C-alpha cells in the first residue's frame, strides 16, 4: 500500500516505517495517525514482517508532536475524542503490537512524538535527539499516553518535572533516565536498530509475542501480570516453536523456528 505521509520498506523481515512530513518536522496530523494505523494493521498479518522499526524522515526530527494546527480550535468534547481515537488507533495499538516495535529516535521527539516513541517496545536514540512533553506550554496535557508511560519509564518524580517544566532532555540524559536503551551516532542509528532486530529474530517470534503480552500485563489496570505470565508460559508448551527450540537445544543444533 502506498501512503502520503509515511514511507515503508521491508528488508530481511524488518519493516521500517518512516514518518515523512519533514517540512512539518513529521508532526502527526490525523491523516498520518490513520496511515500509521493502517501500516501497523497490515504488518500484523504480513508473515514477512517480524520486527518493526519506527523512525522519522530528515535529520532534524523523529516526530515534533501532534499537529498543533489541527486542534487549535477544538472544544473539550473534540479534544477528548482526539485523545481517545489516537490512543486506540495508534499509541495503544503500537504498545500492544504482537511483534517487536523499536523506535529509532533521530531528532526531536516532542509531545505526541515522544508518546509514539514511548508506545514502542523500546527506544534507541541518535546523539542529536531531543525529547520532551511540552504540552503544558500550550495549555493542554499529554493526551496520547504520555502521563502514564513517561512515569513508567523514568519514574514519577522525573516525569513530573519533565511534564511540568515542558522542557527537553538530550539523548544522554534520556539514556540516564532509562527513556532510551542506547545512544548512537546519527548515521549509525538505523543500522544499530537493525542489528538488534536481527538478534531478536534468532529467537521464537511466537514466544516473543507471548512475552510482550505478559510484560504489558503489568501495566494494565486490574490485570494480574503474574497470572498472565503463568497462562502465556503454559500456552508456550503447545507451540511448534517450543518443540523445535527444546529439541534443537537437546540435539546441540541451531533452532529453526517454524513461527507457529
Ligand atoms: N505541529 C504542527 N506543526 C509543527 C509542529 C507541530 N507539533 N512542530 C513543528 N511544526 C512545523 C512548524 O510550524 C514549521 O512549519 P512552517 O515552516 O510551515 O512554519 C515547521 O514545522 C518547522 O518548524 P520550526 O518551528 O520552524 O523549526 P525550529 O527548528 O525553529 O523549531 C521545534 C523546532 C521542534 C523546537 C519547534 O518546531 C516546536 O517547538 N514545535 C512544536 C513542539 C510541540 O509543542 N509539540 C507538542 C505538540 S502537542
């Protein structure tokens, strides 16, 4: 499928999705959110796709936020719908995506941009990246999961400070805060993300999907993550990947997972 605001490339089972509105610093307008949803939905059922890398086009920005020009005149009701729709279509969709999603943060990740990076399963940043949730400087609060995911990643006090000051942190501070897992040179960012994707793909993608569900269960209100883990652990024993993984180990050979 071809899109107006995003680019897609599949190579060696890695789908790279690039938000492509560089003149607007890749700001997320409604159309882009819909296109990202469609791309993820398609990737979900495409067996060729095993890992997704999400990045922004140009050297300046990952995503500089939700497109402010689209919501400047919204009513409270419209604002509420904007957040609910965005969370359902994109941010929760990415967070609960059954295949690994890595954000390669290549510049500004602000507001909805940082929220998108935080919805991904983990983040790698280029050393010129800048991250923040500046919404209160516009008179709103983060609405795409930022008030929930930032404290989960950096701790409550740091999240409070970042959100209250509307300030930006650089890549090294983001590393220190556990907001990103690695910081690399800008021209090595995608290659580095791909090298991690390749390490992931040596393992059972079925088991990885189960691990994503179990890890995410810890962050769902009213769900007992330990119980989810027990269920997912038990289910693993019924998969062909489990039979292959254990028999390969016992026969001292490399596993070739069927992905079932
Ligand atoms: N929504 C809509 N347009 C945006 C945008 C956003 N979140 N972020 C950047 N843009 C647009 C700018 O309006 C500008 O468009 P124009 O050339 O048509 O005027 C273009 O992208 C380039 O941005 P500019 O501000 O000129 O770049 P800069 O290098 O001077 O500043 C930023 C970069 C990221 C500091 C600045 O663009 C910014 O503060 N953006 C908004 C960040 C934000 O508050 N995000 C949270 C939204 S909830």
